[in-house]
């Protein structure tokens, strides 16, 4: 029960302080607490996700309908794979307060790699 309460509090802290600008938030400078580390990691993941979405849109723009469908299907399959892989990495640290960093770090790394691959 305490674990889920901690996850809920951390999730709220991340979502309520999300910086959507291109400038790295102050918490990335200090990272004095686990919550700040998670907020910073989440910001980096969101930047990677924006980059991937931009690359995906640019790639889609130059494809005909069948090729767009193939790209879309591949992207959907990749997202399922990424999410399962990162959930597995999160599970490796069961119960610790730093566990969200395992998952967010995985999401960021895999998302950046996918953007490069596209």
C-alpha cells in the first residue's frame, strides 16, 4: 500500500511541475531529491518523445499510402515493445523509490534511438 501511495505522489509531483518549454528545468540543475531526479528525467523523456514525433511526421510526409500504413504499424509495434521492455526494467527495482528512474531512463534511451533509426 505504501508503495502505491509513493507512486501516486511522485506521479502527481511530476505532472504538476512538467515544463513544456525547450529550456531544461531548474530541477535538472539541482536534482537534490528523488522527486527532482524523476522530474528532470521525465522532462528529458518528453523532449525525446517530441523529437521522435517530429521525425515520424517528417518521414510520413514523403510516403505514399501503403508505405505510411507500414510505418504506422511498425511504430505501433515498436511502442508496445518499448513500453514492455521499460516496464521490465522498472520491475527490476521493485519497491525502491528510485524505481521510476529505471523506467523513464529506458523510455528516453529507446525513444532517442528510435528517432535516430527513423
